[in-house]
C-alpha cells in the first residue's frame, strides 16, 4: 500500500513539473493525452469492467464538444454553462444509447453502438443550420484565462485528476464489483438477484458522463469541432487507446493515450506512411501483449513475484 | 544594481543579435496537405506544385534561403490543427500554407486568427473566409472562392439559350456554395432551376438521381462533384445515355485534370469555368504545363498543383518586395495584398481584391483532346475580371445569407 502511495506521488510530481520543462507545443500534446486518457477510461469502464465493448464513445465525446461550442458561439453563452450543458447532453445521449443497447452483448452490442454513433455523425453532417455541416463550428478563441498552453494544461490536470480519482472509486466500489460480476457471468449475477440491466444502464450513463467531460475539455482545447470529431474513427481511436494501455486496468488508458498520440506525432514527422507504422505497432501489441501495456507489466510483475517467493 | 544593469544590457544584446540572426536565417514555410486519407491524391499535387515553384526559384526569396516543412493533415481537421500547432509553436515557421478540404482549412484559419500567423489558402474555397468571416492574416493567393466561377458559367449557359437547369451536387458546404452561385446568376438572368439533387459524399450509384434528372427534361445539367464522385458521375452520365442528349456543365473540380486524367471519351465535351485551363494556347500556360510534365512524369497539372504553384509565386514576389522581412507580419501581409502577378502561367495580370481573394479573367472551358491525344480543358470563351462577388456590390452580396441547402439565391419568378 505504501508503494502505491509512492507511485501516485511520483506521478503527480511528474505531471505538475512537466509543463515547466517541456516546450509549448509538447505541453499541448500532454494536454491532449490527458483529455484522451479520460475518453479511453470512460470506454474502459464499459469494455473492461462491464464486458461491453462500445463503439459510440466518439459520438458522445463529440456531442459534448458540439454543445459547448454551439453554446459559446451561436447562442453567445458563457463557457461554464457551456461545459455543464455539454456534459449534460453527453450523459443524456448516453442514456438513450444505453436504453437501446444494454440488452445486447458481444458483437451485437458492438454493432448496435456503432450504428448509434453513426447516426450522430450523420446528424452532425447533415443538420447544416445547427452544426455547420462539414465545415463544423469554429469557436471564438479560448477564454483569455486559459489561452496559453501551460495554463490550459494545469486547468485540464485540475479537472482530469479528480475525475480519474472518481472513476477509480467508481470501478472499485461494490457497484464496480457487480459490473465485473456481470462481465464474468451475467446469468449467475441474475440468479443472485442483481438487476443486471439497471447496473449496465448506470455504468453506461457514468461512462457517457466521463466521455462528456473529455469532450467538453477537447472543445475548449481545439476551439473547433466538425463531424470528424464524432465519427467512427474517433470511437475506434478511443477504444484502441484503452486496449493499448490495457483493458480493465483503468489507468492504462493514460498509457495507451500517451503511446498512441506520441507515436502519431513522432512518426508522422519522419514519414508520410505513418498510418502503416501505426498499424504494424497495433498488430505487434495485439500479438505480444494482448492484455495491453499496463496489463502486460502487471502480469510480468506477478510472475516475478511468484518466482522470487519460495 | 550593477548586476541588474548587466542583465538588462546582456538581454538587449541578445535580442539584438536574435533579430540580426532572424534576417539571415532561412524563411521557414509550413506546408500542410492531405498526404493520407480521402483527399490524398490532390494533396500530393499540392506539394508538387508548391515545391516546384520554390525549386525553380532555387529556394530563395528576398535574399534569404527558403525552407519548406511539409506536414500531412490526414484529411482530418483535428489532425490539421495539431500539425498547424506543431509547425507554428515547435518548428517556428514564419507562415503557413496549403490544406485541401474546407474543414481542415477552416480549423487552421480559426487557429491563426488567435495568433496572427499568416496563412495562405490556394485551395480552401469556403466563401466566408474572404467574405463575412474574413481574417486579416488569411489570404487566398492563387485560389478562388467557391461561388466565384459558377456565375460566369451560368451566364454562358443563358447565352446558349438554355433556360431550364437541373443540378446534381454533393451535399456539403462547398457544393451548396458553388450551386448557389450558379442558381442565383441563372435565375436572375431569366432561367429556372427545375430541380436540385443533393447526394452524400462518396455516392457509388447515381441512378436514382440521373433517372429523375432525365424525367425532368432539362435544357442543361450542372454537376458539382469532387474526387472519385466526379469520375463516377461522369461515367454514369454517359452510360445512362444522357451524354449527347442533355449537355453537361461541371464545376471546375468536377472535370479537373486530376479527374479526366484517367478517363476516356465519356468526359469529352463537358463545359466548366475556371481561371486556369491546362489546354489554353497561351505561351505562358504551355511553358508551365511542359515544365510540370518534365518534372512529374508527363503529368498535366491539375488545379491543385497549379493554384499552389502560383500561390508560391505570389508569396515569393511579396517576400522579394520587402527584402525578406517576413518577421514584420503587417508589412508582409499588406505587401501580399498589394502584389499582382503579371507573368504567371495564366498569361494575364492577376490581383487580389480588398478581401484577400484574387480577381481573374475566367475561361469557359471544354474537355477535348490535345495534340498528344490526352484530354484537357481548353478555353472556348472568357469573362474578364471576375471577382468573388460576380456583378454584385460586395456589401449587398454579403448582406444576403451564406449559400446553403436552404438558401440558393434563387430569384422568385
């Protein structure tokens, strides 16, 4: 337990000092990693703990971004109300998706959530009067107080840290344990008297809430949103981050987000064929570490402990 | 006290030497283009056209060396934003250029609005960037506004005696704007729009639309397509037997060289309007086409390559005029705005209007074979000095709503 506290302290220190040592652009990358880490965690809540792999979180994330930017530009509202409304919209959307999807599982759940996400994308693309269609919504510029990368990083960190703690508590609560029970055997949980659909519904709702927070942050970060923020590739990217980090590890999401975003950034500086390099990396990870980076490390450590203990 | 003075003086010398260094250091240009994703083919030609000009100029302008840093925007606005940030904040480029898809350009334009970095957009046609939502440091050198060339085409169609038009277009802003320009000029000149068919991007099968078009019996059809959609539309228009029965007009991109390069006789005879016609018999144009072909395995330049070539030319002329002082952004932008090109491959002088969009002599072009048997757009008529506002007063024009699916500027009879 002492060891865990030490790790948390080290991580916190690194995250706090980071913007002081990195140049401006790298700070913006760090911010992006934090934001996508939250998105990947929200996916992990469903995929890793409830055993339901969703492909609609890009749409939930993007909906929050759309609402924030619509509220601050077209409607002329304030940023805080905008963020609140964005997160609310994301949660509401998640509620609708959940009602439609939780009775399915496995590949059916995957396909149903994929289709629901595509509907959102279609609406954003075609409802030109509100969403600006293909052109998207351009913001009025980041609010003055968070205009520079370093301040915005700290604000993001200030949001992401408690959110992470909250999610950690959430998945390790008795409720989270029930989710894991459902993941491992739905019929057993049912026969034990647990209301499985209700649990899944609430998990989906929480997941959507967290994805909404990430989306609202992303809206302020980019100050721009277009259909490509809600499209399928966004959902897939989030899922890949969760898988790369390690599904069911929660905090692995940050490792996954970091790995993918950094890889994208460095490789694309050297070659125009960077998507191929990215693809090969995923294949290698899936073959040699299907449990993800953090999952793999945990496994190795457990094995080492077993070897060292007599 | 002494220590503070020392710090102050050393800071002053440091900043002095950094300005001195800046003057002799290379000018760094950040060029963004979609090298992967849906628009990758056009993106390649953006890089080709842009770098071709700089290679011809020995990568020099205003007495300074020019470095071009190329980034892939992946046809995605979020990636484009990230790359723009990297170029500006990490690579420290002096200005940005490029991008192909409207949404990538709009995202980057929104980013540079905040920091004042000059951004040149030879392909980004979104009307409002040089109209209602003009940003001072965003200039469309070498490019055109979306609804700039369709009004002269509409006028030409009226002069041929066509009165009833049916329109097929991709259902997104670029399509709405081009069709709006056509529809407004056509109906104000006495024509009628008897049908507009909006289809999603990447339509594989045009039969539902072409069937309806045929049954409306229009005098003429206007098609606004890009990329692979263009190829499919032109092919299916011919295979449905409409080619030869109802004349087909296209937006400049529907029938751009990048599209007809791979096509057969089905593209012959389609009419479009643009500032550049690769088949024009002008010495300046043919010299450019030849040089481009010599450099890039006999390829005939498309609009993407061409606009970036003269875009680079435009920027270079401005940099020469200010002796390479691109660090003075106001001076640089003002000079670009005042720069005209008398000796471009267009063979005619071109200049920018007060909103940062060029004014061109526009060709009406027809697809025909050149002497090598390749299909090219060759001029059959021209309209002098066409601006993005056609014949309207800019103020009045900008008071009407932007073209959209709901608003096409169609005059009520």
